[in-house]
């Protein structure tokens, strides 16, 4: 291990340098949901389950939009590698246009699901509380996507601290507003779960405004802003590149997020206590995943730079370093999940009935997050070199053909309860990890480097 670290010291150092602001920013995003879960969880397991189900549905639909906008950082990082960072601004402008288009379609889909929420077959007060919460959250999709486009641009340039700073500002604001709105502090009426939704909406609006202001007016970004802002003709010419890279990545992201969301819907069929346990265990696992996701995104940026430089050997070394870091971190996470599951669960203030389901789920989380981390690394490396069609196909097969049928068969058909559902998506993650790694190294042997201007 020591000799490996010494051999790959430059790549590991660069990955950590790029990743830590992304990691902090990613953790900040998940901590918004975690803070809401901790605060609404004290109002009852039915409220916690309802908020979790609303976020499940919202992010399931958001998966496609997120994936499309990930194309911004890919295009920008490649242009940095080609020595043309100024051209990345056109990709950013095109990304904003794509965000508007994606919001319109996403908003309509979520509203349709709200109108027909009874189709999901949830139990108890979930049917009463979730639609109202989800309707407010749905309006936050536009500022969320605009904020993501801004962050993808600055991350692609290698300036990952920008997104981190804005995200942490949004986290602090969200937590403060949630404390006021949920419980009725500082003279505000107590709004419960609705207050959590309004806090998220306001925080996302201000995060989007901060990102737009920084890119447009900050002195630091002056090196990347062209003297003349790109017109519609240039933006229109860039949009096909956004869709060409982004849509397969969007399908890949949607496939994974939908898998987890639909699994959550299945858990909801089993009752509020199991769904609350599922929400807590998955929320904790999501925090550690965001750390690994930050490393994977750093790998995508580094791979994009190396692709722009047309350096095959550098790509191979970057991949080795990223996978090494991910596996070491995930093994550490597994130990924490196993040894400290009771202490972690205690932070959410859930009932004894919910706790009896949580503890076994932490053991399963210790297993699945290793596969989840490796597949995230593989898929982001593939995105960095624009090999998005294969990664999309792998994701669809792993999550929709392997994971979801297995989760239903084991959890519902064989009555293995919530544990069977978790085992199903764990197996799907291992399939995605194995085939993602194989695809990356096979493609690396025959990759043809093509400049963006040549396409």
C-alpha cells in the first residue's frame, strides 16, 4: 500500500486537492436533507417517512436533469486540457438554457405524480403529508438546476472551492430557516413538514443567485469570461454537445436514482416504521457516498484534462489513483457503520420500533457502499473521456434489469421484508461496479482522442 501511494503520489495529491472542496460541497447538499430529517424526525416517524418519500420522488425525477448538466464540467475540463479554458463559458451558457428546458419537463412530471400520488400505494399519513411537501419542493427545481450548472462550470475549471462555499452557505441558511419554520421559533408559526419544504426552497433560490452573481461579476472569474458574451447563435451550436454527452449520463443517473427511489416506494408498502428506518439508514449512507462521489467527480475532471491533452498513460494512472482512494475510504466507512450504528441512529431520535429495523440495515449499508463507491468512480471516469453510451447501458441493466426485479422478488415476493429490498439493490450496485471498471480499462486501450472543435 505504501509503495502504491508513493508511485501515484502526484495523481493522489491532485485528486485530493480537487476533491476536498467537492466533497464538502456534496456533503453540504446531503446535510440539508439530513438536517431536515433530524428535525422532522422529532415530529414522528410518519412525518419523517413522508419527507423522505417526497425527496425520493423529487430526486428520482431530477436524475435525468442532473445527468444532462454534468456534461458542462466534462466539456469545460476537456477544453482546459486543450488549453482553451475561455471556450468553457459557452458550455456554461448553453447549460443554463438546458436547465430551463429540463425544469419545465421535470416540473410537469412531478406535478403529475402529485396529482396521482395514490397510485404509489403508500400507507398511513404518508398519503396526506407527502403531496403538499412535494409540491413546494417542486418549485425549488429551477434554482437547484441553475445552481448545479454554475457549480459544474467552476468545477470543470478546477476551481472547486466556489461550489463548496456556496453550498455551505446554503446549508447554514437551510438549517436556520428549518429551525424557525418547522418548530415555530422567533415568532414564526410552527409549520412542521411544510416549514422544512419552504426552508429548502428559499435556500436553493439564494444559492442559485449567488452562483450566477459570482460567475458574472467576480474579479476572479474574469479570466474565463469572454470580452463579448456568447450570443444565441454560439449557445445554440453548443447545445447539441450538451445533449449528446448529457442525455446518456442523465439516463444513467436517472436509472440509479430511480432504483433507490422505487426501492423506497416498495419499503413504503411495508409500513411507516420500516420506511422511517430505510430513510435514516439511506440518509447516513448518502453522506458517506457524497464523499466518495466527490473523489469520483475529481477523477472525471482529471480524466477530462488528460483526454484534452491526449495522454493515455496519464488517464491510466488517474484511474488507478481514484479507485485506490475510493476503496480505502469505503472500507473505513464499513467499519464505522458496523461499530457505531447505534450511536448514529440515536442522532435521529427515532422510536424503538424503528430502531429494530435500522441496525440490520447499517450492516447491509456497510456492504453496498463499497460497490456504490467503485461504480461511481468508474462511471465518472467514463464520463471524463466522453464514453457515456456504455456507462448508460451498464446502469440501465444493473439497476432496472438486475436490481429492481431482485428487490421486489426478495423483499415482497419471498417476504424478506425491507432487508430483501436492500439486498436486491446491493447486488445491482456490484454488477454496475464490475462492468463499469471492465469497460473503462478496455476502452482505454483503444480510445481515440477527438478535439471538441473537430466534432
